[in-house]
């Protein structure tokens, strides 16, 4: 074998090794880039679904329901039957249907958010990414659900108001005020519960900005 063939073989082997190294580095960079793009998209999705959930919560906490909203909700939960708004009991039922419809929208949206935050947590290997002051979004919804149940009982008691003594009426009034701090927005400046939710979003937003560049 002449010198030229030996040198050519060495160069060929060297090029092959370099090519393999470059391919390996290229694949690694591609995987890192792909992971970064995936985390970027997941972070955007999480923020969007979280914000949408909070919007639905905000809608729920506003006490105003349009006649059209009440009518549509009643028909949905009563096999398309048209409500008789002249009937007091049916009017109350229609109002409850509208409230239930807003609540169900929150739950559906929350489930979408839960899926997105879990995907992100797996991607970045951080399962406390949504934990703020020892609370997750589901804890706020559990609190809302608990107060919805309390409101059901309070509404039933309120119907017996004329049979109560002053102490019982005052106690019921305090309980309703406590319930409304969570379920209703009467004045945004005094809405401590709502501001806590806003702070929750701000903290999650700040954390995810690391992945959104």
C-alpha cells in the first residue's frame, strides 16, 4: 500500500469520525431546540387556559344574568321546555339553571387547564409549578364549591326568616356576607378573594415568562 492510500484512508476515517460527532451534536441541539419549542408552546397554553378559567370565574361572581341567558339555561336543563317567568318558583329554578351553567363552564375550562399544566409539569420536571402560597387553582374552586353548598342551605334558612329571632337573623346575615365574599363581586376595591386570584395569576405568569422568550 503506497503512502497516498494510507493518508487517504486516515483522512477518510477522520472525516467519518468528525461527521458522526457533528451528527450527534446536531441531534442533541435539535432535541434541545424541540424541547424548548414544546415548553414555549405549553407555557403559552397554560397561561391562556388559566386566564380563561379566571374569566369564567369572574363571570360567575357577577350577580347579573340576562333574560336570554336564564331562558337558554332553563331550556338546556329542562329538555327544551320554555320557562314560565310569571311563576315565582319556575323563575327561581330558571335562575338556578343559569347559575349552574356558569359553574359548569368553569369546571370544563378548569379541566382543560389541568391537562395543560400537567403536560408542562412533566416537560420541565416541576410538579409544583402551579403551587402559590401552598394553594393551587383547584383549591380556589373547592372553596367556591363549598360556599355554593353553604349558599343552598342559607337560601333555605332565609325562607324561614320570619320565624327567626334577632340572634338567628344576625347569624344568618353574617354567614351570607361571608359566602358572598367568595361567590359575588359587589365592589372590586373590596374584593379580597378576587384579588388573591389575580395575584395567583400574576405569580404563575412571572414563573412561565422564563420559558416564553
